[in-house]
C-alpha cells in the first residue's frame, strides 16, 4: 500500500506492505457547519455561561482580542472580521480594538506573517501587535494564584477594559486541550508564569504522557486560575477538522464554553487503537515549524508504540529546534532525570525551555526514534538521541532490520492533533 504523509506543504508517498499495517489513524472528520459566518454569529448570539457581548460591552471601552500565532491553524482571517463587525454594532469603533498575538514564548511574528495569517482586512482595520514577552516593560505582575503561581501578563491586556480570546480546541500535551484559558497562560504571560504551570507536569514522572486529551488536570486548572486573575471576559473558540473546516463554534465563559468545545474536539482527534505497534510512522502536521512544536506529536505518537519499538517521525522543522529557547539544543544530550535535577536545583534560568525538553525526553524513552527532517541536522538529531534517516525509505529499512519482516506497523496522519488512545 502507498500512503501519503504530510510534510510541510508537500505530501510524501510511503510504500508499506499491506499485511504489516494494523491501523491507520486520521482525524475523525465530522462534517463542517453549512455556513461559517452564521455559525460564528449564532455562537455570539447564544454564549455559554455568560451574557451576550452586547450586554457586556459598552461604548468607550478599550477591547483587546487575544488571538493565536502562526503555530496554530485557527482561521483568524475568517473569524475576526465578524467579531469586529459585532463590536462595531455595539458601538466600539475599530480604533478602540487591538489584536494581541498570543505568542507564549514563541518567536515574534513578522509583518508578512501577520498579513498572511490575519488577512488584509484585519490588518487594515485594527492594530495588531505581538505579545513582546522578552521585554519586561511590556509585562505587569498581578500577584499569585491560590496555588502560588506568580502571574505576570501583557500590559496592553491588563490596561484593556474587556478581554476576548480567540483560539482553537485541539489536544495539548501540557494543558490537555488548547483554547480557553490557554490563550492567557501561556499566551500572553511572562516566563515565570509559564514555567510555573508547565513544570507541574513533572511532579509525577509516571503521568507525564497522560495529560494530553484530559479535561481535568492540574495544569489546565492552574491556567484557568491565571486567566481568572488576568480578567479574561469572553472566548470565541473553534473546533475544526483536518481540512481546517469549522465543525463547531463556541463562545462565552472561558470555562463553560471551553468544556463544551472539548467534547466535540474529542470526537475528532482522540482515536482509539486496539494494540500498540512495533513501528509507528507519524507526521508532525500541523505542529511542524520546529522541534519545540514537534514535542506534541512525539508525545501523542509515543502512546501508540510498544516499549522497545520504533517511531519514524516526519517533521520539516524549518525553524530548527527552537528559535527562542537555545537551551533545548544545548542540553539535548542530557537525559530526563538530569534535566529535572538541574531545574529543581535552580541551575537554569530558562525553565520553560527545560519543560519542553523534558517532555521530549520522556516521550522518547524506551523506544528508538528515527527522524526524517530537512530542518534538523544529523548532528542535532543524534545529540537528542534520535536516529538520522535521509528519507522514509531509509527509516523503514532501519526499523525492519530491528523488528523483522513481520513487524506490526501503525500510521498516524495529522500527528500534531491526533491522539491515539490505547485502552489495553
């Protein structure tokens, strides 16, 4: 059989023996809404857990719309104009609205990327700014949550009268699911806040890979506590299928609306398997811009690989390992326990970078990982403990030499969102 795996803007044909393939996972593509504009307007007209925008917002308010960066496929250019028109009708002119890009600690978006991702209309109508997390002058400290997490957020968001967060709901390796409060933390927070929430994942070494796809976990709850302290007023979240078609739009309270959207997202992206495979071939789409984002599909795919098995991982990674967290490359040779020790003993400043590095290390323990990537050098792959392969054919040859001609193979498409669930 020949399967086509996503690799950036291309598709790579992969030839596999039919009798070896035991499952092939795609998103369970639920049908899209018939009319996107109507679905968005209906969600705004019928918010979950809160009043309508027209009953919450009044003329003279300064509004900040917090929106995903380029690492997320949220259809910003299709949603924001409708939201702007809604606010205009309430009496809020475009000049009183700012779009704040929720970078977390990702690199800043360029003007060209902003135009491509937000669209000409949005760029023309409102001010769009990066969350400049590197500059402390752009941040403000709000104190701590009840659990002791320091809360530092973007000053523009703090000074706004009303915060609206726009995001998409897909599985996430730390928070369980994206969207909701995650647009605040880590979206528009400082390093200290993000480090505190992310490091919660490693309090129980045996559960590190279990948070993905869960609805009640301590990281999501702490992110919600941060969002409450930051004053998040309203969300517009979408669930889409693998074709980026809108399947569901939810709006309203950042907990209740988010929870409603999660249930739909589960139907699409959480896919059950009856057994783990000796060899899993997975692409990283759509979280494939760098290895930092690639930590998600690595984490998800690991659930589907037998202990001692092999993961063949396809990731173009045009931005390399991580443009903003050099420690991920510098400490790539260390194992999980050593990185955790250094973090615990305060031997590192960039704890956010270490949290993602520890996740990658945990996701690749006990298996071989063969990486096909134009953006990662052979040297950096080997520093991480990965096996280098120039192409998928070479990777399969290596895997079959290890596991034999009767090896059981699993295939994961859209690996950055699809979450295999093994109930054995």
